[in-house]
């Protein structure tokens, strides 16, 4: 990239090389912190909203008796398998005046004559839980007929990420990476406090939605900052390490959750670190590459040299228009036409540029499918593994421990095989692993889980490579819009994953992994239609995007990018 300043002449390249090294490290740590926080909140649903270990129907008419809890439950729920959601329609005020033995004989005799109806617990009493402070389910009775509303807490996160990835991506391209990051930080802090102190479930869901939107507002500008400000030599391992910070947040979450049991206290413990984002926003500079693309050279100079520019640099002037020879052309345009032009050159500019160029259009639709399939497979494997009868704390730790080494494989492969071959191989690895579940008998739980976790290992590695690969496919002008819209399709997959597991999984335990395995294999084949990006510089203008060359040679080991 050429900077319009005499200071950046060849004799000062050594100084600039040192600056890029130091600055790149600082940017890396500033960008990693928010991703650890994303690991906190996006995965906290497992600890905050778990189903209670035990649940029963509390009956006020029996509370005054000297019966034990087991005796009260036997009278009210004996013979029912509703998990405390329903009780027998007895006159409990009358039964409460008897001894337990007399009430048991009475109900047994009456059941032989005329079996009572089964009614909802809410008709006779209220739900009671074992260890109610450990989950928000007990605060708002999100169980039995309202159990679907418990799931909406996780869906709110996904919907927030769905909307945030689209809107924050466009904001980052239009107003800058730091502006989008700062707005995401505000959403993150406000949403965290909503979740912590909300007395109403609707406000809690609003906070979860804000956290989901903020996670996209923090992730994609931060990742783009790494891609745009770190040289090619270090870009691969830094981007992979950036992705690996997410499971680190999951492991820290499990440790904090084990030490702090009440869910509101746990939520507060996860909220306090988000205040550090204020420091991130203060220390982070705008991306120089984005500033230069938008011809804001004064700010670039100030970032590089820590002082205002003493040059009067004017942006490049547009080509002179043709002379007006027709008086009619001097007439003002109609209001609708003027509004349309403002939309095309304003908020819709980045979106139009994504689909106007045929080369970019082919890249973007392939990227959409890759992101959707990757996200779907990632969450499906997570939900299938969660069916194991293990501690939820150990499960989160195990998931994080599986994810961390999965990021090491791409670091090695990217060094020697390039982006395209690495992405294709990991897609194929994941697809074959998930389809191998079909060869395992239904009773072999150990092997089924082993292949499912092997698929998760592969899809976690794929996720990190796909994000890097996609960021390098597009020019600076539309990079964040491309990443943002790709993330939107990724969240279509994450929202669909619970339905694939619950609805289709009820028809056959092998269907979810089979669907994911087939889709992942198709994504691997589509990867071959994309160009290799690991051997060249990032493009800045849309016109420089080249179509994929079917005869492109295999990528060579990366060489340091010339500064």
C-alpha cells in the first residue's frame, strides 16, 4: 500500500517495520479480549438456564401438614410421569386435615371407584424446584407448558447475532472499524446489565438479544482490524489465535460457574469484565487501511506519527463531467430519483457492490453456503454431545478443550497448503467423520460420541479457516459487509440447529449428523471454485477482484508481505 507522505520513503521502512510489529501485537491483544467475553455470554445459557435437577408441585393445602415432601408428592403425583407438571384433581384441603396414612387409604379407595382427572399444577398450587437460585427457569416458571420459552433465551442470542452481523458489518464499512466496535461495546455492556438485574423475562430476552448483536459488533470489526493491520507472515496464526480465544472464554465460564452457583451472581460476575471494553475503545485506533481507502490521510498520518499532519493533502478529484449542452439537463431531478440515488450511494452502496460485480457475486453466494453449513454443523454437534449424562461444567470444559487444539491444525496447514486446499480438506474431514456415525450400531454410545466429537473437532477448525479465507476474498471497500452478510447466513444455521436436533432427531438419531455430513461435503467441493488468497496482498478496490482460476497452481508457503 502506498502512503502519500514523504516520511514513508524506503530509508524509513525499517522504522515502519518496527511500528507494524509493535502495533500489530497491541491490536491483537485489544481484539482478543472481546472474543473471550463472547465466549462468556453466548455459552452461559448452559449454566444460567439449565433445567432444575428436580421439580414438583407445591400445594398450599398440604404445607401445613406434618407430611414429608415425599409423602406429599406421592399423594399428589403418584402414578404420574409428568415431572411435577400435573397433579391429581383431589380436594387437597380435605386431605390436609387427615394423617398421611388416612389420606393414602382414602385416595387409593377413591381411585378404584372413580379415578380423578389429571390437572395442571398451576390449578392447584405452584411449581417448586431443587436449588431454584441456580437457574432463571425458577424465577419465571419456564417449565412444563412454558418450557419452549426457556429455549427463547438462546434463540434471542442467535437472533441478535443475526441482526448484528448484518447491520454492524455495514456500519464498519461505512463509518469505520472503531466506530462499529465502540457501538458494539455499548450494546454489550447495556445488554449484560439488563440480563443481570431484569425483573421481567421480556427485558431479560432484550438483554440477550443485545448481547447477541453486540457479539457481532465486536467480533467482525476486531477480526477485520487484525486482517487489515497485520502482515501476511503473522496474519494466519493471529487470526487462528483470535478464534481460539472463544473456547478459552468457555473454559473460564465453566470455572466461574462452578464457583458461583446463583445465576444472578454468576451473570454479574460475567458482566463486570465487560467494563474493560471502555479501555479497548480508548486505546484502539481506526484501521489505517480503511482510512486510506476513504482518503482520510490526515488521520492516517496522526496514527503513524502521533502528531497532526503538516501536509495539505487533497483527495483525488473526480473526472470532469461532460459539458452540458442541453438546458433540460440543468433541471433538478425529481424527488424520487434523487432519493434513490442517495440510497444507492449511501446505506445501500455496500450491499449493491456485493451483488453488482459478477465475480464478487459468485464469491458471496458460495461464502453464504459455506458459513451456513459450518454454523449448522458446529451447533448440531454441540447439541448432540450435550445429550451425554455428564456434569454441565465438565461438558463446557470438555467442549472448550476440544475446540482449542482444533485451531492448531489450520495453523500448520495454512503455512504449507494455502487457504483453498486447507478449507476443502477440513470440510471433507468433518463430513466423513459425521457420516461415519451411520456405520455405528445405535447401542454403541461411546463410538457414536467419539465420531461426533471428531466431527466437532473438524468443524471448529473449519470455522476459523473459513472466517480468515472469507475476509481475504473481498476488497477493503466491502470486506466488512461481506463478512457481516456471511455471518447472517451463519446464524441461519445456528438458529436452525436446535430444530434439526429436536425435530428431525426424533425421527432418527442419525438424521442430524447425516444432514450435516452431506452439506459439509458439498461445501468442500464448492471451495474448489474459489481463488487462492494466501500468496498475494489484500485487494482494496472491487475492480481488482479476479475470478477464480481453474488452473491456479497450488499455493506456496507464505512469504512476508512487503511493507
